[in-house]
């Protein structure tokens, strides 16, 4: 009489293989948990909190924001400083990156250029208060040279915030631009030079089409960083005037008026504006890339 042996239960690895789950997929679980705890949950909590205002219906906070010029104008004030700083950072970073990539002491120069990252926005703001102030080195030097007769007002206004964001944001933009520029195959440039293309034509027809996707991502990341300006706007700007950015409005609603629901609503609006600008930039990038591909095929 034959004795039947019960089939052993498949091991965990075999069961995972049957479900097409490998070890690499399992390694994603801790990262996914971190994303949920640090990003998804706070966003969902803030969104629900913004829909529970102190007074009115579920959308009362958003209606109050967009019907109050003192609140919704903070969007334009923030865009007014963040977009020009981001554009200027890219304009400065691109030629500097092209030059640095050819130099012998590239690492040393790169280290010098990224030092402001290690200082932080508050320390840079404190330095600018002493450097650009009425009795600072900048104004005293211009007066000594006879270029001006009285100090120029560069603090507690738009230009103080602009300078601070440019100093702290440029190293980040430069590092990303340098990585994109260094990633272009030098053989393409040499081949174009062999065919008689000068530096300008090599840039517009070789480098720029290859750099546009990376520069668009660089713009988006730098813009998001600059749009969230807060310490510089408080220390170097006019928090109740032209540099009353949206982050200040959210802070005042939550921690001065103790209306956390309204503060959350302003933070959600801040995130939506950032996403709209990023989406617009990526759409333009796709159009440019599609147009250059079509032109190349034609």
C-alpha cells in the first residue's frame, strides 16, 4: 500500500517568487513607509485641517484667502522674487559651469562656489545686514570711491531678499548645471568643431538641446526652494510690505492668529502654486523637446 507524503509548505522566497516579488521590491517598503509618514500623512492631515475652518463651510478658508487682497497678493509677491532669482541663477550658473568644467582645479573652484550652502539662510542674512547696511563695507566703499554721496538702501526691501536668495540658491543651481554640462559627450563638441562650427553654434545646436531637459528640472527644483522663502523675507525684507511672501501669511495665520486651519489652507495653496509653475515649465520643456526632435527628423 502506497503511503502519501503531504506536500511541504513552500518557503517564503518561493511564495514571493510566485507572486513576482523579489528582494529589491522588498527593499522599497522602508522607503515607502518613510514617504507615507513624512509626506503623504502630513499632506493629507493638512488638507483635511484646511477644510475644517473655524467659521463657515468646508471651503471658507479658501474663499477668505482669494477674496482678501492682503492675502492673495502674497502669491504675486512670492513669485515676484522667486522667479527672477531662479532665472538669474540659471543664467549665471550656465557659463560658469562651462568654464569650470575645463579648468584644472575644478574641485577646488567648485568647493569655493558651494560654500554658501554650508552657511544657511540665517547666517547669510546676518552677514548681509552688516555688509549691505548703511554703514556696511559696500556703501562705505562706494562713498570712498566717490560713486555715491549717501548710502544706498539695500536692506529691508525687495533687494535684500533678492540678494540673500541668490547667494544661498546659486550653489545648488550651479552644482546641478555643472553635472548636466559635464555629462555631455565631449566628442560631440569636437566633431562639430571639426566641421567648422564656432563656439556659439556649438552651444545652440549641440549643448542647448541636450541641456534643456536638465535645465528645466534644475529650474523647477530651484524655484521650489526659492518660493518657500521665509527667513530672508523676515530678516532682510519688509514682512508687512513688498516682501510679505505667502510663507509669512501662513505663519501669521497659524502662530499669531492661532488659526491652524487657515494656516494649513495657505500652505496647501502654496503647494498648488508651486505645482502649477512646475507643470508649466515641464510642459514647455516637452514642447521644446518635441519640436527639436521633429526638426531633426525633418
